[in-house]
């Protein structure tokens, strides 16, 4: 049923040259005559022989593939990270295959098995959890794995993250500096390390300014627009208890909060200030344009693939040693969804 | 360097049973005692043996992987399609690996080579172009390939699409029925089959209502928000030539047009009506909520994986025959970005 895969022998036969000549034409073209190179190229085209990557990978006993596990490919947050990873991988002769785990441990385990059977050479995890088959292995016994975006406490693998605590601290401080005192925390899922870190930063900012933490001003969401709408409806409906500022753990939730605020007849930022997180592509095109924490997403991806290629390089010494996480700096992007406290 | 991969022998040794017993426990658990099943399960957990998928795939001489080529994983349009594909694949015991081609023919070719070397069992193309190594092969000689979203004229492979011409016709007709006569076409890239089909539908609607086609009212974009902003600035700046309605080939471009309209002090829909395409998740949360063509994206994905699994099933007869494309119906979603023509 499957078409026969063309071999280097097929190319040699079609070109009317020896296998050694085909190999030289592919790997040391400068030592082969122009005529021979052209004959070999024509034969490659005819046979469909895929020398460039597959053959080299076979020779190097590698798959040439890097596996990238993402918790939800539908989240636009990941696109620029993927782009940074793919560019770096591509330059080094690797291709990236993306597995969408949907936060499902079974799917994570299946993809990790693909890695362990050497159908991929290395893995980058964006999902904040070690797949079960890896969790039992010491860090130095698996094919190279790099963690990005969500740190995994105690796992010891190379990690690239932003400083979520500091970013949340700065965003909340910005609201405080604009006179806001009643500031809500529209947080991510409870069990998530990002939530732990960002909530810690939000609380530190309040504490440093002597503002008491009101647990009624925290809403637990899942980063989605719908969660933001629910948060806005719940937190903003009652004029007496309403916060004047909301720090949201994603731009999606910030957009949802603004939708709910408008439903309630509230103006953003005149009546209520909304701070997002991520700086997704649409943040600048929203109405009002979102004030947010910019995650340097492409740089996160670039750093992750750099760390991984370093581990894949046989010349790198001490590749199993524990390393401190690489911290990529964030930036506050002040647009029009935040302003002075109306009661200020 | 790599950890040794656990074999069925390792499981048998750990469980203190024979290999045949392990195999029975895995494949015919009902013929094995409860105690034995538990011993085997414990041994699988200890050794990290990945029997469920990898072993079965080895036995069936398949990789268990379906390769999905996407032109731009950053486009939120694709997420629900992927989700539909992954759900169907998962039920049939397949995993999906996504390759982001970035519209680069070299990347397409490299991923296709991965398929031809049987590291994946089948492929779904969302990118509207046959990778070079497949383009030369007759449809019945490759591992199964299914086309979704963008038809490839004349390629003969099973295809799942929406009727882009009809959808564009209906959207444009909706604007005409609301009194609009000066209607712009904010189109996708010139060389794209989607653009050809949607522009044909836009023109048919104008023709059927006796409205002359004004080439100055067409703007060629790339589906992005930025292209929409450029289109809006270019088409809406001059009050004398300004269209009152714009049919946009993506929600991203519709959002960009609205950003530009607001910059120019125009109200949507009071001064100008903007029609999108896709119904991305954010369309309903935008201000104003977008009127758009809903693509049944999850169903597109489900239909594509159904066609593919059918081709993978050895019991399916006549699997190399040409088939008509499967057309998944679209739906007009009328929200607040369109209204009556202000001059009507």
C-alpha cells in the first residue's frame, strides 16, 4: 500500500553514478563536478529521495525531531513562543512536532513515551507538569527535556520562565500608584504554579502599601474570556463592594471583565481600571486597548530552544548538572484600560 | 545517556510471571486472575513500560501518530479544528502531532518526508498545498492524506471544506438587504484559493443585485489585524469614496477595520457596517460584537479525521477512488457590527 521509499541506491542508479558519488555530491558538493551534481540532483527529484534531513538523521542515529508539549494549542498566548522555538530548532536542523495535551495526564504520558522510544530527540514542556513516565526518572537519565513558561518546583531540569511574582507585584503597584485601594485579583486555577506566583506578587504589593487583603476580592478563573465575564459580573455588580481596579492573570480574563463592566454600564477606565497579563496580539486592538504585562514570548521560546540545543550538543560538558532557571524580563505596557481611581 | 527502555521482559521479571502472562494481562485481562493483573500493573508502573500504545503500535507495525500540517499555529482560527481532529484520533488510538509549516515549502517537504518514512501513519493538511514529495505521487501511492479547510484543485485526495463562495455570497447579500450599495471586499492574499472563492461569492451577490463591481473597493490583506487596520485607513479615510459596508475575509481583519474606523471617528455600525469571517472565540467579546460567518470548525476537524480513519481502516473498500469534497455548512451570525445603511 505504501509507496516504496527511495534509497540512496535508487538515486545512484537513476543518476548512473556510484553510491559513494551520490554521498559526496550530497555532503561535499565542492569535490564533485558540476555535471555530476546536476545528474544527482535530477535523480533526487525523480526518485523523491529525501536526503537532506532524513538521511543525515539516520546517519547520526537521531530523529531530527523535537517534541513540544503544550497544554492548550488554542490559547493564542503560545503562538509566539512556538515561533521562537521553531526558528531556533530549524537553524540547528531540527523540526518541531507539537503535542496538544489538553492538560490530560494520559496524553502527556503517551507523548513522553514517543520521546522515550527515540522517535523524538528531545522535548520542551510548556505545561507545568512532568509526564508520568519522566517523573520517576532522574533528570540525567532521560533524553534532554527543558521546561518553559511554568516552572516545576524541585524537578531540577533546565527551565526558562518569567518572574511571575515580580510582574504581578509591578502591575498591582501601578494600580496602587494611581490611587486604587480596592483591587481585585482575577486569578488563574488554584492548583497552578502561575497562580501561586502571581497571587504572591499581588499580595506583596498590597502589603507593602499597608492595604489589607480582602479574600472576597479574589476570583478564581481559568484564563478564558468566559471566566473574565463571570469575574466581572460577580465582582462589579454591587456598587458598595465593587473594586476600582482589577489585576487579571490573563488578557482573556481582562477582556471578559471589560465585557461585564460594559454590560453593567461601567466605563473602563473612568469607573474601573482593568490590568491584563500576557500582551496577546489582540490586546492593542481591543476597545479600550489593554494595559497589560508583556511576556517576551518569542524570547521565552528562543531561550528554551537554546538551552535544549545546548543539552543536545555532545560537546557541552556537565549537561546533567542542576542549573538556576533562566529568567526572561517582563514589561508593563500601559494603554487605556487603566487610569486614576475615580474615588482618588 | 538515554535510559534503557523497559521491555515486556522487564515487566515479567518484576511481576514474577511469564511474558505470556503479561501479554494476556494486557490484551485479555478477563482470562487472568485479579492478583496477577495487579502484579502486572504494579510492574508496569515500576518499570515505566508503555504497553498500551507503543506495544500495540509495534505489533500493528504502525507509529500510532497522525501528522497535521498547519500553515500558522498562531492563528486562533485553527484551534477548534485541531480539537475536533484530536478527539476523533484519540478515540481511535491515534495521537496527533502538529507541524507548523509557516507557509514554507521546505518545511512542508520535511514534514512530508517524516510521513513517507512511516514515522507517522497518515496526514491531514490544513495548508492548501501538497508538500513537494507528495505532489509527484499519485493519490493512491502515499500513506493516507486528507485535505481540510483549503481545497487543492485537481489533487483528487479526500477533502473537507466549507462552501466559501456561498458563505461570501450570503454575507454580502445580508449587507445589500440592509440597504448597502457601496460594499468593500477586504480580501485575503491574492494567490489563495479561499480568496478566489470568497471574492467570487462577493461578486455574485453584487451582480445579482445589479451593483457594479468597483475594483477600488477591494483591499488585499493577509487575514491579520494589522492588514484590517491598513484596509480601514485606506478605504474609510475619504468621506466621498467611503463604502458603508465592508465584507472582510477574516475576523482579524474585521477587528482591524473597526480599530481604523474608530480612529477616524466613525461609529460601527451607525456609520459603517463591518462583516467578519470565521467566528473566532473573541468575536462575541469584541466591541461591538462582530457579525460574521461561523465556520463549523470543530465539525471540519471531526469530518477530516473521520475521512482519514476510514482510509486507515483495512476493511474499507475502494479507498483510492476519487470522492467529492465533503461540504460542511456555515452560518451567518448577526451581531452588532452591521446595521442599516446610513444613506438608506
